[in-house]
C-alpha cells in the first residue's frame, strides 16, 4: 500500500517538474516589422533565439543590439529595398555588442560624423554580417575587441575613410566583400591578428587592404 502511494507521489512530482520545465522554456518566434514601426522596439521585445524580419521600406533610426542569439534580416534579402538610415548622423547607425547575432540584407547609411560607422561591432563574437550595403558613412563597418565573426558578401562604397576598420579584433573571417571608392578599403590595426581575408574586391579610389604593424 505504501509502495503504491510513494509511486504515485513520484509520478506526480515528475509530471509537475516536466510541466514547470516546459512552461519556463522559451519558444523562438518570428517578429515582423513593417515601415512605420520601430526596429529597436522589436529588438527590445525579442528573446534570445528569436528571428526579426524587416519588411521592405525605409527605417530612420539608430539601432542598438545587446541581446545574444538573434537573427535580424530583411524579408527579401535585398539590401536595396530595405534601408536603415541613421536618425542621428553622429551616432553609429547600428551598434552591436552581443554573441551569435546575424544581420543580413540591409542598406545601412547616414552615419557621417567622424568616427561613426554603419555597423559598429564592439566585443562581439560568433556574429555574422552578410549581404549588406554599408555605404555613405564615415566608416562602413568597424570591429573593436571582436573575435570569431564572419563578414560575408557585403559592399562598402563611398565611405569617407574606411570600408572596414578593425582594431584589437582577432580570428575574424572576411569573405567576398567589396570596397569601392573609400579612402581605404580594409584596415586592420592594433593587434588585429589571425584574421582571414578571402575574395576581397575593389574598383576605384580605394586602397584594398592595409595592415599596420602589430
């Protein structure tokens, strides 16, 4: 008799724990943003593991991402029809400080003040920046103290100083990026070692690559 009661108690306890575990486990969701809505608000309301899909149109805001494990992509994958323009040109158009974030399919510009960037990656790791047009900024893409990231199939045009600028950033992979009509195409400096640069192209007025002494 006692054995039956104990077994029932154990079964109930296990069922309760399973229910509690399932209730507390976050389920990844897709969050859609349309023109007139805020990308920043969607990021603020997202949970790690979510995917934020941005509809075709123009978005004027400065975006800050400090949440890990997000995918932020345009709905079409075409950067020319999904544009993020900095509302404040003296601040990075998109600031990223996180782990395992993907940003893909945007045209990002308007960060024109000295030392600000289309996308600035600070202390990032395992992030992917792909298929973006990072043009008409002071710097197209910058990395500081970031490692093990993938920068893939991006174009940087008509930036005032650098297409890509890396400082104290190691073991990043730069694949098939295009630097056109920047003062400098790609510059790695201040202990930016172990980086892999493959398939870099440029056309005119842009020093393709320069690495300062470490």
